[in-house]
C-alpha cells in the first residue's frame, strides 16, 4: 500500500479581503507518495508556485490542511515548522540560491549545521551528497567557479543531504540548457526512485514526462491529472 508523504486537503490561499481579495488557490486536494514524482503544470499565475510554497510550509493556507510525513503543519509552531523544513523537506529553486561566499561542500553542509550537527559530522554527509551528483572534484569550488548545471547539482545535493524525504522543485531547469536540464531531472528521478517523494513545478511537457503523475492547475484549482505509465514516460524521455 502506498504511503502519503505529502497531503493537501481542501487547501485555499487568499490574499487581501473584501473586493480586493485575490484567490491564489481554491480547494486543492493533492497527495504525493514515497517513491512518487508528481509534476505540476499550468500557465503563469495559475497558482503553481503558491502550491509549492504551501506544501513546504513557507506559506500558510487560508483554509485547509497540509500534512507532511504525518505532521499537520497547522499544529506546528514556527520553530517546529522550521525544524521540519530543515530535516524533512528539500527545496530546489530555478535560481539555485547558493551562498556565493562559501564553497560547494559548505553550501551542502549548511542545513545540517544549522540544525545543530557538528561540522565534523556534517562534512562527510555533504561529501556523500556531492558524490551522488558527480561533483566530488568541485567540492571546494565557490559557486562563481561552477557552471549553471554544476550549481544546480550542488543545489540538489543540498536539497537531499541528510536523507530528506520530500523534495519540492520550482522550475529547477529553467535557467539551464536542455542537455544539462535533463541531467538534473535524471538525478531528481533517481532520488525519488530511492524512496523520496517529489513535487516538480514545470511548464515543459518533456520535463513533466519524468514524473509518475501530471497535475494541471488552472486559476488556482486542479483542472485535471493523469497517471503516466513507465513505458510512456520512457518514450517521451527518449528511452533514457
């Protein structure tokens, strides 16, 4: 039986009140299981990024519930929510969000150290995460000395270090060329196949083909979703 890693029940997000109120999400029901990659597609302004922010506890819904790894986010205080994000949720953004003044391995180790882990324990875990994305030889390089694809791989290593179970990716390949973008998606897919769950926001149907399920969002609502067979996904991805 599948196990929900992420569940959104009747989630709505509204900004403002009265006649100026804007509804970003309306009655969203969505789940992501362990070992499942779910792609979210939609036009600009459809609510995709808001959905990702709510799923990761970066924003609170106006109504509805978000449950991550069995924890109801509405019941968590700010400090508890921050701990959950550091320990269980990995974020991957289009603009990488690496700290330019520290090395790749220091960027990857930072979430662990912020959570109280000693540098002596954190560094080997960071090195292991960098090895998984084939960047061992770039561990001591600063972000400015890395290509865009290498920076994004560092960001992925940071997102999964310490065994984070839920990965939330917001257009992670938008700033990359097509070949490098596919390398990044292959790594995300491998992490999911190893037991994580992931929610991928993308506007590109070829990138969405790496997912097990595709959810279409329109005007803050789920307009439809479709399960993809393994054979179909491999065909669209070119058999990789």
